[in-house]
């Protein structure tokens, strides 16, 4: 760590790196979220069941989850500048061809590869984290996490573009921004100066065989980020099914959910910087069962909105707190741990839409799906009380990953 960082200040160039990473992440998340707001149109076009359209919605999440693991390891080894730039160029392929194929099989195949955009999160965390001192990492990573706003951009713009110009252009319009951002990121981005050798690609894997904290953090992110993704991508369909909103109106309201969760994320990081990640997560895991129960009753639009927006705030706070703990416990292997923890979060966004689709087809309501969310949050509350302790300042790498 540089002298400036050790003195409690970010390294020179830290804020430029943070802005670039956040913008690139927002763009990638916009691409990642393109299918969900158009799902009602695809369901009608291809005459799909609730379960089938849930699979279409959730498909991009699979690769976006699993590919976070190798991307995090690769970023630790080669740096975020090269990896992030290359990733944005690769994303042009599924964005272009998903519109050219225009068939259900194309959505299944190219939607899978569109999930690469969701894996971008594991690139930006180690890229940003190394620029900032420990007492600022929660806030910095929370600001970076605001790139989640890309999901709201997709939820708002995709239905509007599709309504006027057709759904294919809703994908193709992102080609130019991807090319431009890849060039800008490579030209202006810099990896943080490092005093030691970069870890090997496999260096972080052993952590998950030897220590319990990576699994604990993965469990927490499975709930907090998974819940954010699941509700964010499924909310348009919920609003259409339960309250008869138009596709555009439902997308706009879903965008509000995403924006609120996104704005809450840096607050969660800031709060974790001051009271600890564990304390912040206690608040989150105590509140989520309440909001989930409200949603489980499928109340009128007023109470449903209260429950959904309160959940958005709690998910955002939790996301910020989890990655404060990642940076705190694993300062030298942030990419490796971020990859697996981020993958868990992505998978957390994959399964709930499937569960909601199955529950809806089987019972005619979504009630049981939200009850499962409440039970899972209570379980995380118990695990948090058992395993997470506030670490003294400077514990860092000396005690990395050990539960005390």
C-alpha cells in the first residue's frame, strides 16, 4: 500500500478509477438487465408459461454468477484495466446476435452469454478497493456498487425503445456505448500501484477449503444481492400480474426499486465503515422478514409498494456491508473472494424467479415465495450473530479470514 494510503488518504488517481469503474459497471449492468423488462412481450409472443418465462428471465444470471469466480481471479492477476476493457468488447457479440436470431432458442443461448455482463462486478471490486485505505473502502465499494443503477436504466429504456422501434433495437442501441466505454476505460484507467507481486490465478481458491468466512459472506450476499436482482428483474412481471400495469408502467416502477436499492448501497458501506459490517447486517436481516411477510399477503398497491421499497433499502444496505467485510477480511485477495461471493449473489438472483414462477403456477399466488425469503433472512440473522465479529483497526492481512 502506498504512503498516501497508509496515512489514511486515497492514492492519487483513486477517484478517477472509481468514476471509470462505476460507469463501466453501470453500462454492463444495463446490458445484463435487458431481457427482464421485455419478458411480458416475449411471454405473449412465444406463448410461454410463468415457469418458462421465469427461465428466460433468469438465464443471464447463471453465467453472470458463475463467471465472477474466474474473472475475480484473473483480475487479481492481470489487473482490472485490461480485464474490464476486454469484457466490454466481448459483450458486443451477444448484444448483436440476440437481435439477429430473434427466436426462443436464441434467447436461451445468447441470454446465457449476455450474463457475462453481470460478471463485471468481480472485476471492479478489486480494481477500486486497492486505491483506497481501509477506513474508506466500505464507502468506495458502495459507490462503485451504485453501478447497479444500470438495471434501472434497462428497465426504463428497453420497453420504451421496443414500443417505438421494436425489441431488437433495444439490444443493438448498446453496441456503441460498449465500444466507446471499452476504449475510454483502457485509455484512462490505471491499476493501483502495488508493492508486491500479483497473486497467481489459483492463489485464492485455497481460502474456501481452509476458512469459514468466505462461505459466510457468500451466504449473506446470496440473500442481499440475490434478493435485489430477483425482485429487480421479476418486479415488472409481478406488477403486471397482480395489479394490471402496462409493460412500460411496470418497468418504470421496477426502475424506482432498483434506484432506491442502488442509492442505499454506499450508505450501507459508509455505515459499515463506522459501526462494522456485522452490526449493519443485523439491521438488514432483522428487517427483511418483516417486509417479506408484507409482500407475501399480496396486499393493495400501497402496502405492496411500502414492502417493496423497504426491501430495496435493506438489500442495498446489506450489499454495501458485505463488501466492506470482504475488503476487511481479505485485503490481499479481494478479487478471488469477490468472485465467489459475487457468484453466490448472482445465484441468489437466479433461483427466486424460478421459485416464484413454480409457486405461481402451482398455487395461483406468490405467497409461499416471499415466506421462503423471510425464513432465509432469519437464518442469516442467526449466522451473522454466530460468526461475524468487529475486527480491530489494522487487523488486515495478519489475521485474514480467521473467525475469532
